[in-house]
C-alpha cells in the first residue's frame, strides 16, 4: 500500500499556487466542505452518484431522498432537489414521489443501518413492486454516526462497539447480504455491489451507478447499487488503513460485482 | 354538486376527498378503515390519481409523505392502531411543513389523546376534525384538504366504525379533473443544477455552512407555526339548548351524535339539558365551550374511554363549573367500539343521574 | 317549539341471511331518497352470507336525520323471520307498525301494543315465481302502509339498489313491489 501513497515534499516552496477545493467539486455538489471524518468513503460515493447524474443530464429532473446517517450532511450540499426522510423510510417516500412524477428521476441515499436494519422491509417491498427508483446503499458495516455499533451487514468476526470481541453468529447472528437478497426478486431490474476503497473500484462504482440510473430512465424497474464505504472511525482503525480493512473484512462477504442486469 | 345519493360513510369520504383535489392515497387495510382504502383505490384512477395498497402503515405514510412533496394533495389513514405506527413520520411531516390529510377511522374513542396531542415525538399538534355523521364528514373532508393546503400541515379527520359503515343521503361534489395548481415550494426536480435546488426537510432548508441553515431556528419557526394554528384556525363547535340548561353535556364524533340525540329527547321530555359537541378537537373550541357551559350549574362529558376530552373541557371551563365524567371504556367484545354501551337510553340515564 | 325529532320515522328489519333483508332496506331507503327525503341506513349481519342473522335500520325524515345509527326504539318493523327477532321485539314502540311475513314467522306478537299487518310474503313471492322476491313484496306493502315511500320511489330505489350482475331480476322485482303495494290497499 505504502508505495502507492502520495508524499508531499515540504522542504521547498510549491511550484504552483494552492488550488481551491471547489475546483475539484462536481457541479451538482454546491458546498464541498463537510464535517465527515477523514478517510470516510461516503463523500466519494456521493460524488460518484452526482457525477453520474450530471453526465446523464438528469439534474433538472432529479429528486434525491436522504435517509439518516453521516451522509445526511450532504442533503444540504447538493444542487439537486432533496427530500429528507426518516431513518429507514426513504424507499416509501421515493415511491410516493416517483408515482406522482413518473417523468422524474428519483434516487435514495441510505446507509446499512438505515436500509438494512431499520428499513429492510421498505427496500425489499420497493424491489418486489418493481418500483422504478434507484436506491443507493452506502454500506460500511457499522453505525457510523453513533460511533461504530454493529449493523445487520457487519461481517462475522468484525469488531464493533456492540460486538467487541467480533461478531459471533451464536450471539449476534449472521450478516444480511442485501444485494444478493434483492437480486432474487422479480421486480429488481439492476442490482450491483461495488466499493470506493481504490481508484479502480471508484471508477467501477460510477459505472454501476450510471447503469442503475440508465435502467430507471428506461423504465426497467427497481435498481440498487450497494457501495462498500470506509469508516475508519467506526472500525477503530487508522485512517489510511480503511481501504485495506474494507478489502479484507467487508468485501470477502459482500462480494463486488453486478448481480442482476436488465 | 351532483344529485343526492345513499352512500356509505367510507365512500362519501373517499368521494369528498377526490372532489377536494386529493390525487394520492396510500393505506393498509384495517377495520374500520378498509372500505375507505377500497373506495380510494376505485376512485383515484378516474382522475389520473394514484392509490397504493401499501405493504404496511409505515410505508403508507412514507408514500404519502413523498407524494405530498410534489405539491399534489395526498392522504393516508388507518385506525388508531395503525396511526401508532405512523406517528414517527407524521411528526416529521409536520416539521417538514407538508400538507397531508389523515383519515383516522378509530376503534372507539380511546385515541383522543393520540389524535389531539401530536401523537408522536416532538412538540407539535395536528388540526383534528371530528364529524358526527356522513353529511358532516363530507363537509369536513373538504375542509381538511383546504386547511392542509392553507397551513401546510397534516390535518386529521377522526371517524369511527359508525361513520365508516352508516349509509346516509348526501350530495357528493363532482370531481374537478383540471390539473391542480402546484404550490411553489413543491418539488419536481426542475431546480436541480440552478445553484439553488429546493429541499423539503423536517430539519429545515438552506445550504450547510451558509446563512439560513440553522436547525434551532427551524424548530423555533415550527413552534411558532403550531402557535399560529392554535390561534388562527377557527374552532368549530355544535351546541344546543345551552342558554337555559342546568346541565350541559359534551361529546364528540359519532358518539356526540348519540349524546345530542339523547339531549334532544330529554328536552322533548322537559329536562333542561344542553349539549356541546366540539368539531375541531384541536384547536379545541375552549372559548365556545366555556361560554356554553357558563350559564349551567354543571357540565358533564360523555366519551367512550377512561376520560380524555374531559381534560380539555376542564381546561376550557377553568373551574367555573363542576365537570363530571359520565363516559367509560367500551364493553364491546368486537373491539370496534360499537355498542352495547353506546345507546341512547343508557346515555340518557347517565345524564339524568348527573342533573343538578 | 316543534321537536326536531317529530318528523323522524324508524324502521328495523330482521331476518336470516338470503331473505333479502339488506336489499329491502336499501330499496326502501333509496325509494325515500328518490321521493326527496332524508335517509340513514345502518346494517349488520353475521359472518354467514346465508342462514345467519341479518338486521338493518332505516330512518326516514323530511329534515336532516338526528337519530344515531343504532336505535333504542323503532316506530316500525319488518319481520321476515322469527329466528333472530328477540332483540328487536323489545324496541318496537307502542302504537307502532309491524309487518310480519306470516309464511315463515312462528312466534307470538305483542298485538295489543302495535298495529300488525300480516303479509304472506314468501307465499306471494312463490306465486310470482321466486320465493326470493318476498322482501320486495314486503317493501311494497311497507311503502303504502307507512305512507313513507311512493310506489314510483320504491321502483326507482330498487333500480338503484340491484347490483349490475342481478339486473335480470329488475322486472320481477318491480312486479313484486307492485303486488305488495296492491295488497296494502
């Protein structure tokens, strides 16, 4: 890993003036400053989602529905219309919007605690209905906002504040593999899982999200993109170790790839 | 107005809702709310509206929430039991300042507090309208949609089994199929990319880190709005024979119709009894109740529960008259709050026993 | 002061499922509406479609109805069968009007308290070709005897009440209503 890292030299003045963060900010993110932790994967996932929307020229027909988690901070930072929903309830809210705006483009942003714990029935019912919306699951295997407790997607052996010796199936049960479950449903048109822990995976994430959006715009039915995101704070690992931890802990269980295509 | 028809309360309310502009409905079957859902499922397609047989009450209210953000008039409903499940969303919808009509076809009268005290977490109230019969339900359904739009808030229509299943001759308004006017706060995606895309959130609007984004200020504005409704919504009440009454009896909803009928018969028999029937349960018509009870020696409250509205009557009369609770929980084995305790002779007897 | 209750007339019907009690209530109620009156109907029936208890309450007035959906006294009654009539028996007002289907009704009536009109409704219906028309015969008798609903109103009410899949029965129903009306002369 360390070979890939970028080291900045500090022993001489920079050759170019410093660039503003905004220079790298996608057009549909209005305010790049966020207070999410260093190393968090969620801003990368949201960036990919907004870049894909911009590239498909969906901005003027998009309504994004936000669940509750760290990523909720971005609900106020986007230049698309946003509905803030409750923890777990975004798929139903998105359903009501899409049914009244069938020409609109509707996407939800939810974490694993939101979508797979609190709101599992919502996403499964929306998928079964073939609701023509796109749900994005930002899965880091922990409750990030409350400080690293176990969720339904926490993998066996994974240490969290409520499974301090590691998730034990006898005591804590087994993880739910949401994308695999959703892919079995007739109403689901596109289901894929990806990650944002390295450049290749970030590119893949944007590709999958783009396919999900295209699937909705073609009226194919329900689409889900599960994005494995780093939460070094909630995982109790160093910031720089997050990507590798994701690769070794989440990815072997929540397998990356397209699970269902139209 | 179309011709007068013999129509079941559930269908009358559904027709009145669509006539009032309702274009989205989501619900989960539960007696005695079920028929309202069935009628909405049949009627809404006639006006290119949408009715969802939601997978749960949680999802029904969520769907209605989403539909409401698009500026189309939306409604949901259930019984008090299902409303328990919906409360989390109803609280947040209130803070998101969205219009929504909620049909609560309650089982009996045990849910007065749930209906009038906000029902969920947070510091809020909903406008609550309690019709006594089918013709009044038609009127109040129209009013509920008007108020929901005017105040941008959930408005509850509180009915019950009797209202749902009684047939009465009513004139139901015809449907207006013209495209409804969409309010300027509503979402349709079109402000995306403008640099000032709209947001509908129970946490308020604005861009994080910029002026206008302030959760404390948003909650203060929500509280001010509740206060504005408390003083600005016209309280409605039906009262009779209070001027020379020795006793006034308060009751609401279908049960209020039984009590009113009992009072009419007692008047015919020469007893000086009056009745007060609050129609808006929130805001409670405190001033009118106070005035109606002020000339009498005593006030009584009949409701089918352990005593809930009696608190509001006592607050309204502020100790100026003794207020006696003469109701009680339902004996009904069906759980729907229909008889055998709700009957005119029993109510009349309790009233006579309470006469000063 | 005239009581707002003075103009209200109550009717309670009882029978067993399949006798057309709910339909008769609808026809009388719809007929009263066709005649321009105010109407309230509240029905209840057991879980069984056929053979179980079935009751209905109708209130008719020229003014908005004050009565609640469940009555504690009734001015008139239609007794299609004796099986489940006990709860209704005590609700009939003194001086009221009781129509009894003598073809099947087997119980004592409190003849000193109210006026009894005997109608062999099931026999008459059978003569008309279908015993299921008994409730229509009874409705025809009731309209004329009570003075609450006209024959034209009853026929119109019947047309509004018969579901589309039973529309082939409209003619027979109309004949049964007319027969009942004629019998009440």
